[in-house]
């Protein structure tokens, strides 16, 4: 796992880190305190990914609106 601050991660970096967190937790080989810390990190990574997706959706919507095609967006599955 990377020590890079979540706020500095790209969407792709955050998704990879989130997948690593989930994998570690699913294996069940992590001590309780570390599991709690991993869960907290996973929650922060999920929120970061959701915010990045929302920003991207907003940008697409602005582009569509400029072209007179404002039709709204649908949230990404699972976020």
C-alpha cells in the first residue's frame, strides 16, 4: 500500500488502494486494531472516489449544457 495522502490520489490510485484494503480485510489475517484502521482508510478512499466521480459527472454535465444537451447524470453504481 502507498503512504500517499488520499487527497493527492487520482481516482485510479484511490481505487487500487481501496481494492487492496478490501482484499486485506477479506483475508481476515489482520489484527483487530489494524482492521479498524484499514476500514477507516477504506471509508476515506471510497469517499474520495465518490467525490472524484461527482466532479467528473459535473464537468460532463457542464459540457452538455454548453452544447444545449443538459440531460442530467446517473450516479455510478455502488457509490
